[in-house]
């Protein structure tokens, strides 16, 4: 079933029977996808509210749908994973935002480090990342998108909130990702990944002094965006998140 975005205000302001979709989302539904009256779709508002509705009237810039059912999707019980990603250039950062959201990261903190080629997150970039999040949520059926925090400098960042602290570093030659099963009560996980030029040894020492564990992702030196997605995937797997559906199906059988 196709899913479309309506802001929380739009859903709350709607009558009990009908929702109205306008603007770009309506044009996409009516003119690009060419959905027809009578088809059933879902709307989400990014806060966990999901509304199932039957399309009624379709115009190029306005779509009306009759509400059939509404529900809330609660946050998953797995540990919260925050990806602290050193700023990357252009489409590389866009890719990390998109895929980290699909993989289930709770938040992304853009970080400025010594070797960052890009040293600030513009309002235009933030707006683009928010659009990428919404499109990603529609594709992967995530009810609440990953949160994007303000840009921080490594020297000023406070990581005291994190129960588990990990930094991927190509300079680490002995320690792989600790193979610890992370349960729902493990507390928040902070994962730091450096920029295209990597993290400086002094920056890693600064993090280790704050109880971070530096780990390697293997013999090959990965691109920054590849390292971020590989590490997020591994940590989500260790926390049980990537096997939840399969485990649930087995229990039902």
C-alpha cells in the first residue's frame, strides 16, 4: 500500500471522515502515480500517526480521501543509535542521511572535524535532508523519521548521554567492532564516523579519553559514506533490530 506524507497539523485539523492532500504530494499521487478514485492508501505525519484512507476526488493539486482507520506506531524497543557523522560533501552526506534513516538510526549529528572539507550545514542543506528523510520514510515505511541535530564541533560536543560509545577509525589495526549483544536496556549508542580525510589521531585520542572504543571495519580503507552505513548496519544487527521481523515470524509459526 502506498504511503504519503501529511503534516501533523493537517491530520489533526482534518474532520473525522476526510483528509485533504495538496501541493507536491498531491501532484505526485494524481499525476505521476496516476492513482484512481477508490484506491486505498496510507498517510503518515512523522510523529507515529498512520491513517488509512480511500481516495475520493483527485485533481492535479488537491486530493481528497475518506478516512477508513487510524493507528499509532510506537517507537521500536531496540537501543537508540545516534550516528555522529563528520560532514561530507554534497551527495555523499545526502546518501548517509537517506540510508541511515532506512536502517533505523534514531538521530544524526553532523560533526565538524579537522579534515572536513565542508565545515558548515546550511539551511538549504538541512531543508534538503528533511525532504530526503520524508521520501525515505515513504519508501521504507518508517513512521517517525530520524532526527537531524544541529552541526557540532568535535572539540565542543558532549557525549555524556551515550551509554555505548564507538568510533570507526581506519588507524585502528587490532580492535574490530566489539561483538556485544545490545539489548533494549543497553542505553543509547553513539557511533562516530569521520570525513573523507579520516579522523586525526589526536581526535581519536580525545574520544578515547571520553570512553569511546575505536574499532576497525577491516583491512580495506572504506569511503566515509560506506563506513557509516556498514557500521550502522552492524550495530543494528547486534542490537537485534535487523532480525526482528524474522524472529517474529518464527514465533508466530
